[in-house]
């Protein structure tokens, strides 16, 4: 996951979730953060599946619009998205 804070206080987030060596699901998210609740929400996430063949040619499929949120839980980030039935939990790995 890559997170970038914009000058206006909004955030751009890119989540790449590999399902195999040749396939990755990607979410491109633009959201706003509410410091009081510790939650970033979004309504127009762009979901897609990227697949590569043996010649490294890329195919993009399954494009959908999603909505969801990221909640700050100390050093963890909980993710809920309309595309997923469950939740994701991200833990920061120290350098």
C-alpha cells in the first residue's frame, strides 16, 4: 500500500494485492481523513484486476467502483471495502 497526503488534506492510496505471480488486484483510492474518528473514507475507489501472460503483456479486467474506509488502530490500519466481504488489517513493518 502506498499512501500520499495531498496539500488539501485529502489522501491518495494505492493498494496492490497479489493473488498469484501473474495476477494482482489494485485499488486506486482518493479519500478524506476525519482526525476525530481516526477514519479515512472514500466513495469512488477504482478497483481492477491486472494479469500478465508469459510474454509480460498486461490485461486489465474486472473494473468496478468501490467505497470503504481505513481506520487507525494504533500501529495498525483496518480496511473495509465494498469489493471485499471481509476486512484487511495492515501492520507497519519497521525499516
